[in-house]
C-alpha cells in the first residue's frame, strides 16, 4: 500500500484537476476534504493500532469499491438539497478520490498477507494486486517501523513521482488561467 504522503499528493493532484477554471485557490478549503477521501480506506488501521495489532483489520472491506460507494454517499447527500446534478457531481468526485487509494494500493508492493485488496468485496472475496508495481511498500508493524528509513525511502519515491505531476498540473492551470483571464479582459473592452 502507498503511504499517506502518496495518497495525499494524489488528492492534491485531483483537486487541481477537478477545481473549476478560474481562481485556482478559491476553493482551497476543500483540499483537506480531498486528502481525507484519498486516505480514508486506511482508517481501518486505527482499530488494529489501538488493539495492538495494526494489520488486524487492514485491507479488509474498506479497500473495496462497494465500501467506496457506501462511504462517500453520506458526504454527498447534503448536496442533494442543491439539486441532483450537484449531488451526483460531488458524489462522483468523492468516489473517485476514494478509489484512487485503491488504485495506488494495487500498484504498491505488498509484503504481508493477504496480498492485495478485496476490490470486489462482498461479491467476490478474492484479493487482487497488480503484477506490475512501481511503489515500494510501507512498513507498519510497529511505531518504530512507521518512522523507519524504509518508510522514508517510500515517501521520497512517492514525492519524486507525484510532486512533479502536481507541479506540472499546477503550472498548466496557472498558465491556462492567465490566458482565460487575458481573453476575458480583451473582450470586455
């Protein structure tokens, strides 16, 4: 599974992609929400951590598409008051954010059984993992493992992969926004 750093950077990338054209940071208070949904499947670590066995509940149902559907629905329901289109739009964004976590985990080296994620739970209880992995594993056996050099290496690899993509999208959005604003000013004359 990817680290919270990789998942968080993915959330920020999707914020830049999903945010409407115009002022890029006008909705920046949504960034923590985007990050929350990309990290949310790993909330299943908390009961295990509190019970002394961090992996006890990890990579279970919260790492499935069905759970993603259920988890994101209550966060979107309040937007139904503003119309079906607003509800579906927000639910689609929340769902896709949650699913990016599942996708990143598929391409991460998994060193502990059960290997992979139960993507199609409860219909199919088989764990799936990609034969092609590009992200190193995260070690979570103990508090010491969490702050190990291995995990620092993993986070550096994730930063090396996702930060350039984030900066490239940010640069593109900034340059595109300037062109849009210049065009609007030109037509306002």
